[in-house]
């Protein structure tokens, strides 16, 4: 055999050896669903961060590869339908907007019942997710919906109030209609004759444009993404606080069929995604406010005195939340105290002590 032919033979052998892992790789299909459009921050980052990170982890061994099928914007489910869609197996992995499901996922409202505490998505996301890992309540609620909880996400730096007409204080909301989603509608109970109107992020533009509502509670990044300045050119900067509103879940039967290596990759990346999205929300906060102003919006600062008055006027929704869970045999009061303790350790105490009522029971 000549040197040339020996080289060809060796090259062929090496090619065969390097090709072996590709034949050993098992491909696993994963259908990801969300009712919100692909341009929504958390959906965009699922595509651009979550999926590549899982692929990268699995590529370390080459044992498995994911065949991702993404379906967003209502093609399979509407924004409110992700929880049921995952339960029914319409998708394998979903980004559930938990504020739509207060009856099925009551413990997920822990940050929503404690407004005016932390306008920091990173701190709230970490605190809520740690509570979910330390107390079984949150995970059990998803298990009852045939799902496995992976991680909670916070996609907003803080709720603000966007208005069709100029406002200068909380008093200017009296007697008006305000759009919101879920628990934040209860913040209005402390404002005389203010009426909450339930809606979703994709509805707010039309609700404001048609006069169905006078104001809407959302956050600057979403206001920029959904062009809210066109219909609500005034933002009342009240810093109501960051709220966990997105949770990544997996259909239980699908999860049970996954290899442990894939389960571990999904679990680890979910936590990274949690921190990644929260970080983006904070990084974009100022830029989003600037974009709102550049689009014709005006920002009005609420005084600290006004914020304190609003917080004090809200019913004791934190104690109500804790008691509802306590009455079901869940550690609601303990969860509330632990959550607020985590935020305090991170440097956030808020303008109202929401633990006081629960501790006084």
C-alpha cells in the first residue's frame, strides 16, 4: 500500500470515527407555545436565549438533540390559554402568564399582593423562584394542572399607569376606568370610584384608543413594544412594583418521558433564562422610558407622599392572600414572610409593611 493510499484509508477511518456520535444522537421533539407574539420580550428571548442554551448543554455529550417547534401569537392558544394548552398536550413546553389564573395558581400572586415594595425585576424573580423551590405549594399547583414547574420569570421592571389625558397625581384617577390584568386591579380599590377593567397586554392599545378605558397599568418596555404612546401619551410614574407573571412549565407526561439529561438541561437553563430576562427588563427600563418620550409621551412623577397614600389605601390584599392559602392548609403566611424577608435582604422594604396584617392574625 502506498503512502497516499494509506493516508486515504486513515482519513476514511477517522471520518467514520468522528461520525459515530451523530448516529448515537437521539432527537427529541419539543413544541413550545405561547399566545403572545414573537416580538414580546419573554417570547423573543425564549427563541434567542433559552433554546440555544439548551442546545449548547446537550451538545456537550451529543447524546440528545432537540427538534424545536415554536408556535406563538395565537396559532395554537391565546394568551390566556397556555396553561390549559399544556395540560391538554397541545404543547410540550409553555410560557404561562400566571396572572390570568388566580384561582388555579393562587400562590403565584405573591408579588402582586405586595405592591410598592420592589421595582426590580431581578430581585423579585429570584425571590419568587426561591419561594417556589423552598415551599411545595407553587409546584403542587402546577402539578394539579398536569404540569411540571421549571422557573418563574419577571418581565417588567415595574407597573406604571399610562393615560389618555394628562394626570398629575393619583387623585386624577378618581372616577376613571383603568385597564389591568389580574391582581393589580385590586390596587384601584383604594382610589375613589376608580373602576378596573380586565384586559391583556395585546388588548390595551384598542381599549385605550376606543375609550373603553382612560388608563392602563403596564410597564415601559411593553408600552414601547406595543406603541402605547400613540393612544396614551401620559405616563404616571408611580413605581407600583415588579410582578412575576411568566412561568415556564412542561406537560407532565412529556416530562416523564424525557431522559434525565434533557430534564436537567431544561431545569438549569430555566433559571438562567429567569435571570437573563429579568436583567434585560431592568437594562431596558430607562431606554424604554426614553423611547416612550421620543414617541410623544410625557412622564409625570408621583410624589413619595402620593405613593404612600395610595399604598395605605389599598385593602390588605397580602393578608387576604395568605389567609386564603392558610385556610387550605398551605403555608401562606410563612411564604409571605419569607418572600418579604428575601426582598428586604436584597435592599427593598417598600412604603408599606405587607407582612404586618398576616403576623397579627
